[in-house]
C-alpha cells in the first residue's frame, strides 16, 4: 500500500514514510528456542543435553554427528513445520502493532531461503506464522543482502548482518541474544527497549525531514 498526498503548491507527491526493516529469526521469532527440541529429536539426545547459550550456527550442539546444520534445517522446516511453529520473541508482536500505529512502514527482511528446493514450504509457513501472531507488515523480503532492501532503521540479531549494515551506514538496533552479546550499541534486551529506540529514531528522522 502506498499513500499519496495532494500538496497544494506542488501537485501530487508521495508521502514518505519511515521504513523499519525487521529481521525475523532471533528478533521476532525465537528461532533457537523453537529449533532446540527438533534438534534433540534429530540427534536422539535429551533436551537438556543441548545448551540454550548458543552461538550463531549452533556449533555447541555438535550437529555434524547427524549431517550438519543444513540437514537439520531441512528436516525441521519440511517435517516439523518449524517456521509455522516457532514461538514469538516475548513482546515482539504487540510492540510491532504499537509501532505500526505510528505511521511506520514495517518491512520484514529475512534470509530464510538459503537451502534450495523447499522455498514453497518456507514462504508459506512464514506468511501463516506472521498472520497467526498478528504481526503487522507491508513488505516481506526474502533477502540475503539486507542493506539492498533499503530502510531508515534496521532491527537485527546476526553479528555478521549487524556489522555489514553498520559498515554500510545503516542505523541498526541489535536485539540481544546469546549469539551477539559482544556487539556494540544501540542494543535492546527486550522489545520494550526496541520500541523505545525506534520511537526515538523516528523522532530524529521527523526533525531532520
Ligand atoms: Mg536473525
């Protein structure tokens, strides 16, 4: 949906809205918490054997003993509907609903399509999940290069993505989890904090405009 305003002096112009790019896994969907029981099943180990203090890519779970991360990922999405069943990160859906009322355009940007030949399941489960949790958005981008989608502010958790976005001059809020405790601010330990930081960034953007 795009909004067009009629401006008395300049004719028709597009109303530029603040675009908030929001990553899904580790930010809105609690990927590690949802994957952990599937990983325990895949490996044939008790749930407690898998630490919750994971790094990016889950090396602590020693997935190579059953074919590595990609094999688990394929099983989890195709056979256990992982993207449909992930728990939300606490507070994320209502915070996004509140932000959406501030005339912010929410652009979901996720790199979920990185294993070939099951994009249909991945996309379908993602859309069903977003709807069932009442996550508001106007754009849904399945992208590896997150800077390429364009946004006024990013919310991310992956250390590599945060570094790439910031190096490219994009303001990025880190949603803190066990994969990124070393990253510099701005950081948010909860979605209340994300919301606060977004509202402040929006106010700066409006003043600058
Ligand atoms: Mg992520």
